[in-house]
């Protein structure tokens, strides 16, 4: 059996590796982006000088031949689903028995005038890094359109070279469609403290041509202000990279529609990663989730199914982590960006310095925790996940909070501050008997 995989990101490569572990099938991975798999999340560190490109490759180049995974550096122009063949730009046609589509995401562009000028880019593909590098020479200012994780990464990259940055963000505060209000305001303040010119409630009207086909400024829609710049970063989100499929039999909506086994509507065609939309996502999860770890999990799940071991894709409890300049961010479970849902309560504590916070959301009636949101403070993933899975009460969580800390001997605990915040919120001060959580700690550690 020959399995062809389009895309060599985390999804496609995870599928290839697991298929090889589970079978002797012939495997071919095709990508036009890079010859070898690299860590996309490390792109920023190449620009900042923290890593070399070769350091971002998780496997040595000889790994692929040794594991009999054939790599083709080429572009797939079309798929003939009736004859089971792929047409490549440079290397002709290849046939397959099973096909995995893992083409990832593409950056959003909303038809802004000037969006195709030279000096306009994004930060998703390896080639985007080359564009940034080229236009960073003698750059007097960069303008980033859009917030979110890619936008803040791009801003940090320019700051590492002392290049002034303006961020044009349509939301009232940074990433307020994802972060609750207090955390969003915290990150907005943090961005300004790093001398980034943050323009909130602002939209891009157009990118100005310098007369030679290169970006020279942006114009803000609300005010008409013209901001001179030599590079414009478009980071207003991404979408599943499926436009290239065109008028094919593959069923799509926002992404390629797949079953819980990650199979498309065509029997021998599968899809995984950012390009996918689940037909029936699990409660609390979205149909499209462009996250590194879900791509990895999908690759493994798909491999088991192709190799005859039926497995349903189960991403478990939602989590994510990132870094906003100097502030680490973690989220576990159900945290809403706006008002806390009816029937739930949000326990929020923020450090006086304004760059650390803990949010615990729980059900009012049962007191069981449903989510954690952390800024500048790191909790253990497995502990938070276990608390949510076992419907642990918020009071038990507070009593045993030190379980979640990394390196408890050196880690500053804010347990007392959170207990005081809980008392102010509920009027319930935990008794000495309730505070004796030793038996619960031992029980938790043994579970």
C-alpha cells in the first residue's frame, strides 16, 4: 500500500511517523514549503538570532531515509480522486492508495488596497521569514495589522532589532475576543510598556504604494491617519488552506469536513490538522482548531485508522499556552472571553504589579471547577486537567493549590491571596478542618 501525505507540518509528519511505527506501507510526504520538517513555532527565534534554521529541525536529515519515508519537495497542482493520482508542478504524477491532506492554514487577507505590495507579509511559512529578513534592512518602522499570537510574535521579533513597531488592532483591548477583560487589559498595558505603538479600536483602510510597488505607509480607517513604514505585517488570523482544492468532490465548509476518524467523504482520503473541520466536534471544542498539539494528535489518530486500528479523535480538555513578550499564558478548560456564563462564577486574582493573574471558573451550585486562566504564573498541565476531569470543587483546588506549582521549593505561592479573594467573593472563609488537605493531596497524587 502506498500512502501519500500532502504537507510536512506537525500533522503530516506525525501521521508519517506513526504509520511507519504501525506498518511497512510505502510512505511519501510532499511539501513545497521546505525539504525537511521544521518547528513552525520556532520561526521567530531564527529571526531573533536565538536559533539557526538547522536547529529547528527535530530530526536529522538522514532520519527519513532510515525510516523509509520518502520526501518530495514539490507543489501539488491538482488531485484526480477517480484515478487516485497527484499532479506535481515539477515531478509529474504519482499514484496513491490512501491520501492524507495536511495543508495547514493560510493567513487572512480581506481585500485591503495594497495588500499585495512588496514589503507586505505574514508569519506562517518559512518563506515569510525570508521576506521579513529582506525588508528589515534599514527599516525605520514596521506596522502590524491584527493582534493575536502571531501579531505579538512579529512585534517581539522587530523589537529584538530595535525596530519601532505600530500595532493596528480592531478590538477594544488586545485579543479581547479570546481573553477575559482583565487579562486582555493586562496584555494591552504590557505591550505599551514595551514601547509598542498600540492602536486599539482601529482598522486598516489601505496600504500606500511608494510608486515603485512597495509599501510605504498605512492609513487608519477611523481617523484617516497615515503612518509611514517600510514593512506591513498582516496577522489578522488564519483560515484552513483549502482554496486550492477548487471544484473537487471533497466536501468542505470552513475546512475539509471529516468524521471522528478523520476520514473525508471519499473512502481513501483523510484530512488532518489546521485544514480540517470536524463534522461533530466534542462538547466544548470547535470544529476548526489551528493548534500545534491538535495537529499532532490528529496525525497519530489518522495513522491508527489507516493501519486498520479504529480510533476516534479525542483532543480531551481544551488547553493552550503562549507568551506575550515577557508574560506566559496558559488556559485549561472552559474560559469565556466576555461575561461569565449564567450558573458559573469566576474567581479572579491579579498581582499588584499587574503582570500576574489567576482565574478559576467554577459552577456556582456544585462548585466544581471548569477552567483555569493563568498569566505570568505557570501551573502543571496534568494537575489542572485532572481537577477538571474529576469535577474537583474550587475549595479543594484552593486548599491543594501547591500541587499545581512547578518546583514548589523555589516557586512563590499565591495560595493565601487566592483564598482571601475567594473569601471576599463568597463570604466563606475555609475552616482549619477544611484547610487540612493532606489526605486529599495524597489521594490525588496516587490517582
